[in-house]
């Protein structure tokens, strides 16, 4: 069959796009699944032609193209007749790399050409049957090698193949496919985006060779439920990295079933401005590795993709057959295809995660310290080959807030290309670095291209220019475009660098026209660097360099649409090298004025950016005079004052009372422990070690003696928790000093060298929960009393808790949690301990726990041992010691059991006494608002807005210090507690320490608080709040589901639900609802861990407590701005920050998981609307806790009568109704609402069954 239709790529794309407007396109299903059913053996795979081949061929499905062509053609025909519009060739492994395992490299061209020909012949046969046109896509698989991951775990920088080798293999395959008549090229099952880049580059190369272009399809693979590719990218990052190839379709296949894939396809559907394609597996493999989801079941799930408007093409992957495709084709027939969205022309970069430069991001920090020309430290590390330490430099830049890292290896003593490749390969193995995009920086273009071959995300090239002429500029730009990179364009031509305003604008304008009109470069991917030159050098013509850059920036941003402006900021202050305070001030002033006129990116030291408003007024004025060239003598004036700002004002040092240093070493150690003084503890510990026979005796002697004094003082109320934590810091540092000596003694004489602990306690924050401040405090207090603490951290699953408890033979297990789902997890852990035969005591603590819940829910699940609720750290030592003691344990447990029996009985009687209404009656008694008397205010914007890198200094006035002090178990309110004769001095000392750390947090920019807000048209529909896509309110965007109080009230009080505060839809009133997520910053965990590694629990806990308060302050500040500015319903509000804690203002910000809406799963709707994880990094755990823990989220409701309330217990009728409204399984809803259910689901079912 040779009379096949000629291939015209332009016509094919037009035909498919037109068909995609009319219907959802259908792709074929799996080849391997159908081939397996044929039962071929080794001889069948070999055929006569390869009967004597040296390699086994069974399983080489591609080879069947040559040895069983009729069978392959028939499979294609079956898929076409089942309803497929497009079929793939049987060439998934059709590269020399993949076929190398079978020794079949020599037949690659023939195999691919024949594979395409067979599929085209099947298409022709199908068309002859029904007249409907079919298409053939040349299937290009991922190969069995990866360019982003080392195959050697001991050598993360190693790669088994190079980019060029993979590209060459792909080019050979594409040539064969095109020779056989393939009409599209489908690059599929992409687990490593860098492999896909090589495939795209190869495909484009072949297109250029032949002067022919075919449509390209791209399909990636999310390898598991983590939502990332094997090489670590999120779906949007994957899209950003490959968008440059302008694919006909973009989507996902393999690894997941339709149910698991839906969320990821939905994410792509929102960001892809092309057709979206999904072809999942037939479910997930069973225990035998087989796929057994039926055609009907799969088709139903895929139909939901269509009904959700998230796909333009669907098909099947592993486990699917023509029956599956037939069912899918029938299920999507008549469904409306997804509308392709118009995507704003924004620069969209990616590392492992996406980064989009939106208008809400005023300035992007490009970290400069991974540049050998800009950082002496980095240069020394790379030159010495110390790449591990060099990676730490990159890691610090990201942690300090760099959104992009600039990597430059242009050093005379280095092989720049080799160093670039080695470093970037190592970066790829470090997710905390690789998550941000890379700027590949070099003056040598071959080094730049070598770097691009190592980066799977969408990078930036720094830089290209016209200094070697237009032709070289165009050639370099095309290379950058082939890798999908954005480019920095220097204001540099054959006449030299632009140093005047006129030359800067002239060169940038010319370059813009060349790139957009001749190269086809997207303008949003162009970044101009109009050259930052040094000012205040003493040379008069240099004085205007700062003004020239700033003015050029304004003109470029106004006249060259969508282009960006960047610059190397440190060049500005080169004349003041060595004087960091002045340099930082100059940079802050320059950036302040440049950003105002449109500079949106800069290469800076992300950890050393001064804040313009916080500069000393005199220094700021001197710097502005220089940068803006406001005075003839500005350079002289700054030079005269520079040294003074470098040294700073001398502070009067306090004379410390060191008379205690005259005591014996034992007393000095005791004094240090009691007072939390670390300065001398190592020297004193060494002196004590010199005077004893064994290092262990120092611990068991003066150190424990001192801690006993601490324990006595704490127990008698003469010391408080923050002081005890300080004492623990001293103890840990002393023990850490002695440990090497104890280890040496152990090796020398075979002794264990261990001190004898009073008992062993395992502690963990349960699965799904990230909060651990209280747990850490309890751990410190117990450690101070000679208990060995095994702290498993946060998010700990039950299996791990039990496994470690058994292996370590612990005496007690302690569980902690803050959010309500943690209560159920604690019950689960208790039940598992019971099932596995544990009998050790189980301590329960945390903000949501209670004596009642422990007695009613946890205690019955753990009868072998005993669950005991511990109110606070001050009680922990007494409870633990009484439970570990053989003499007292039995009596304590017996007493607790009797107490809990009474608590459970009292709780049951109390609940019986509370009358609850049927849901219908509760709704009839809803909170009533006269909506005729209220006109809702429209917010200043709808949709979402990000507020990045908010200054902590602006939030400090909004901090509520009472909860901070309560974290440390002080009883009282701020500031009155400072007058308490007993607690006051300790509380004030803690407060002073907090103020000192807070000052450091502000000055050194430890945290980068971020927020995202959103407002949407909304109306109440019953107990739910419906959000709409626009003011017409004809299409729902999302729904917040509400729960209503069911307790029977006296005195006519209402049964309230949050929806009562939003105008009902039937009123026709246009109301609105807002939502928010704020975080103190992603840096909290890293900083706390740094203190922990230094044995400084005090500062570790302190920084977490402050982060928590900063987050709450941020929420308070943003709510204030919402009321005054963004929603503007209270523009004249005049509350001072300290007054806001009383919440006397109009409107509320209720949070899912709290009393007004106790269901944590409602956070999912909020986070999806705001895209909080992608845009500010805050994500939800499996139990819907927020990470990082110092984050706050909620809704904004504006009605003046809106108020906080507690839903309290609910009945089954409401739970059933709620589950139906949410479209959620009833048992799942009962699980998440467990703490507020007024019935036992298991008992209810048992009674119903009777």
C-alpha cells in the first residue's frame, strides 16, 4: 500500500485544531498490552530475519514492526475503528540508546520508517471504511537514560549519557519516522524534562534539514502521587520548560490512573495556552503488576475530565485496549472541548518549581554569590574543587530569598565549561537549590550552551549582545531559543558598551526589534541590561551613570512592551569595596529609584539587601546625592563620611558581674546552668573533666547537680519555662563537648561510656501535623531531668512511632498535635499500640487535645497500657517520673482509669442534657439579616494578588504578645504580667530576649513574609457560599461549604452558619467573599534546625514562637488593609495596632478547621482558588495542616453583623447532607468531622443493622 496522502505539517495542524474545536479528540491506547495478549515467544519476536541474532529479543515490542508487521498494522486499525482520531507508531523504544539493550542499533532508521508506514496504512484502511480522516503520530519515548539524574548514587554529578548523544539518537529516530510518513511527532512519557529538550532540539534540527515542519505533541509523566516528574518538576514547571516548542498538544500519560491524574491535568489546563491531552493508565497496577480497571470504569473517569472542561484530547496508556478506547470515545462524544485560555505575556521560568514574574512581584532577586567573578569565597571553593561547600553557597542564596541563582565560572584558572557542567549537574541533585530557575552566566557562549544542556527547567542566559555584529547576535539568540531560555541582552554593540542614556535606549530598541521580528523571540523573555557602572569614582563623567541607567529603564519599559530590565547592582558601588554598610546603602537607594520606573530584576547578594526606609537619614541623603547626581560635591561628601558609617557609633559596653567566676568549678557550672550562660561552659566542662576519673562523671556529677537545682527551682515556681530551656542549652553544649571523650573511653576499654538516664521517652507530632513548639518544650524539660528523649519530629506516621518505640525499648510514648484531624490520628496510634501488644504509657498533649477527648476517645482504644492527658510542660516531669517508677506506676494508672471513667460518664450525661435540633429546624432558626438595609461594597479587585517579601518591621506593631508568653506557660496578659511579683521578672526576661531576636530578624532579613489574597463575587445558597467567575454570576467558580449550629437555643438565639453573613442568591444582591493565606516565611524550619544543630534549643524554640506570632500579626495587618484598602468597606477605620487584638472592627476572617467551620478539608478549596502552594510556597499536609507551621489562612466576610461562633456538636442528618453537598464519601466526612460528631458512626451503623 503505497498511495498514502502526502504530509503537509501546516495543513495537518490546521485540520486537527479545527477538529478540536468541534469535539474532544481521541488518541489510541497501549501497544504493549495488546501485544502481550498475542502470546508471542522468542521466535515470534526474532522472525526469520533475526533468528540467529546474538541478543534475546522477547519483549522488544518495536522489533515486531519488522518481524510481525501484519499484527502491528491490525492493532493500529483496531484502535482507529474503536474511535481514535490519532494513533501512535509502535516506536516507543525506537532510538539507538533504547535498542542498544537488544543489539538492534543498526535497524533504527528502517524500524521507525516502517513503523510509521504501518500506522499510515492502517489509517488509510480505516478512512476507507467510514470516510473519517485519521492521523498518525510518530511515538518518541524517553529512552532508558536520564540527563538530570546520576545512575550512581555515590556520584550525583555523573551522567551516563550526554545531551548531544541523546539528541543525536532522537534525530536518527525522527528522520526515520518522517521518511515513513508520520504526520505528527509525539514526545511522550517524559520523566526527565532535559531528555525532552534534547528530543525537541533533535526534532527541530531534522525539520531544518528538510525544510518541513510537523506538529509536535508533548506528554509528561507524573511518577507518583507527589505530583512531580521523576526528575522532580511540578506540572507547571514542566510546561514552562517546554512551552517554547509551541506544541499542538501538551499533557500527561502513564504512571497514574485517571482518578490520580485528574488534579495534575487540571493544573496544566489552567496554564497551557494550547490543547491539553491526557492518556492515563487503566487504573493503578494490582499486586501482580497488572492493570484491571474495566473500559466502563475508566471511561466514566475520563468523561469527568471532559465534563470538567480540562481536556481537548484523551486516550489510554498502560493496560488499555481497543475496548477501553471505544468506551472512552463514546463517553466523551458530544462533550464540549476545553476552551484554550488566553495567557498573559509574562516571563514564566522554572527550576523544579515554576516562577512567573507577575506585576505583583515588584523586583526579582537574582542571587549573585554563585558567581566566581562576584564572590571570592565561591571562586576559592570552585577552584579548590570543593563543590559540596559551593553548593552550600547556592543553598544559602535560595534560603535568603533569591528567586533565581546566577552561575558564572569565568575564572582564568578554571576550565569554565567543565566547571559549569559539573556544578549544574550537582545542583540538579539538590532539590532545595534546583527548585529555583538558573541564570547561566558567561562571557563565552560555548560555556553558556554547555550550561543549558544541564538544565531541565526554563533558564535565563546572561548574556548575549550585538558586540560581534547582528549575525552573531541572531545566531546566539536562536540557540538560546532552542533550549527555551529567556535572555539577558547587554546594551553593547560593535562600538562598545552603552554609557549614555541615548546609547542605552538606541541599542536596546534595535535588539528588541531584531529578536521579536527576525528571531521570533517572545518579548516577555527579553531582559535588557542597560549597564550599571560605578559612580563616585572621582571621574566627573562617571557621575551621571546612575541617572542614565534609571532614565533608560523608564524609557525602555514604556516603549518596548513586555521586556524586562536587570542589572549587576554591585558594579554601582565598586569605588567603596570594603565598606559594606555604604555599599548596601547605595544599592538600596539605587534599587528604590530604579524599581519605581520599571527595573524588575537584579543580580544582588540576596542575603545583604538593606531596606531603603531603614537607612540612616544622613547616609540615605548622601547616597541619593551620588546616585541621582544631585550635587557637584556629592562624591566628596560621601567619601568624607564613608569611614564613619563603616565603623558605626561605638556602644557603651556593659560591665558584667563576673564574681561568680571566682567560685569552684562545680559552683560555676551550677551558676551557668541556672542562669543559662553559655560563654564559659566549655572551658568549665574541660576543667571539671581534668579533675575526675571518667568524662561521664562530669555529667553525673556537677552537670546533673546543677540540673537538679534547675528542676527544683522550676518545680517550686521560682524558674519558668524559657529559663529552663536556656538551662538545657547549656547542658547540651557541655554534653556535646564530652561525647568525644566518652566515645574514646568506650573504644579503649570496651565500656559503654553512656550515662544512666532516668528513663527513655519517645516523642512525636503525629502524621499530618507540623506543629512542634509545645512538644519541643516538653522534651527539653524532660531532658533537663535526666530523661533520654527520642524526638521523631513532625508528620510522623503510626508505623514509624511503633517501630522506633519497639526498637528503642522506650518507657513512654508521647504524642502531640495542634489541628483537630490530629485527634483522630492519636486514636489510630493508640489502637495500633493496642493491636501490637504495647503496654507502655501513652502521653497526649497539644492545643486541640483535652482530658475529655483522651478519656472518651483515646483511652478506650488502648486498654493494655494507658493514655494520659498532660496539660503542660510543668506537669510532664511529675507524670513521667510517677509512670516510670515501678512503685508508683500501678497506682497512678489505676487512679487515672477511675478518673477517666467519671469524665466519660459526665461527658455522656452532659451531651444527653443538650437538646439538638433537626437540621431543617436549625436552618429555620438561622441568623437573620435584613438585606434591604445593606449594600455590599465591591472590592477594589477580584481574583488574586500576591504580596511578596513583606517587611517584618512593618508587622512588629501588630504582634499580640499574650499568646507568645502563653506558649511558655506564663499565666496572664501582656503587658500586665510584667508586674506579677512571681512571674514578672522571668516573663520580662523572655520578652527582652524575644525583642533582641526580633531586632536581628528584622535587621538580617531572616524571614520573607508572603501573602496571597483573593476576592470573588459570591452569594449564599443555603448553608453554602457560592463563588462566581464574574459579575454576571452565571457560572460558579467554587463553593465554600458551611456547617450550622444544631444546639437548641434559649431566648430566641439563632443557629448560625457562616453563609448567614453573605447575601442569599435569591435576593439578587451582589455580595463578595475574600480569602487569604499568609506565612511568616519558608525560612523558619531551616533557621530553627540551625540552632538545634548548635545545641541551642532555647533559640530554636524562640524563633519558632516568634515566627508564629509574625504570621498572626501578618494576618492582622492584611485584614486591616482589606478593610481599609482592598475591600474598602471601612476606609475610615482608626484602630491602633494594639487595639486590633480585641477585634472590635467590622467583618471577620474565619478559618477552616476552627470553631465557625471545623472542617479542615475546606482549606483545599481556598488553597486551590489562591494557588497558595505555587505562588507563596505554603502547602497542605495530608491532614490539612499548613506548612510551614507559621502560616495563617481563612476567609474574609465583611458584613458588620458577622461574628465568630462555634458550630459545636452536629447530628448525623447534617453530616449526611454536608457529605452530599460536598460530593464526598460519608465515612470520609465523618472522619474529618470526628471531634464534633454527636454520635458514634460505628455504633450508629450497628444499631441500623439490627
